[in-house]
C-alpha cells in the first residue's frame, strides 16, 4: 500500500470527520497530537517492561503487541499530517533527503534540527 493511499483510507475512522488542511489549531488537531504522544508512550512502555521483566528479550507475542501499537502511532501520525495538509509520501521523502544530507556532511550524529 502506498503511504498516501493509507492516509486516505483512514479518514473513515476519524471521529472528527474528513478534516483536511486546518488553518488554525482546534480540538481535532490537538486530539490527534495527544493521541500520537499517547500511543508512542505505549510503545515505550511495552519496551520498558521487556527490559525490566524479560531481560530485554523480545518474544513473538511482544512483537505482535508492539506492531499493534506502532500501527496506532501510524494512524495518529497520518491523521495529524492530513489535518496539517501534509501527505505522508512527501514527509517520508523530506526525511530521507534530510538524513542523506546529514550523512554526506558527517552530521548523522549529534543534536539539533539544523545540523
């Protein structure tokens, strides 16, 4: 599935409706951003428990559970991007371009957005 196709298919699951390209921050956008944060936290929490309770050994059951949470992260990411009028394929390409530039300049390590 193409990333932009995914972004279109998920619209029917959005309780806020088919919102596209918000011109201001409103409840629907905040809802998606908080959801993205929450689902990312659930991924981190599952890994924390693997580290704490299983000495870092990820089982097949853990992988399935993590995959479900990562799917939720993807849904919130795609919805947030759609609300902002951004498409996933452009975001993905922009990220690859940024990382390629950093790699070529020897700046893949370090901190700061503009390295």
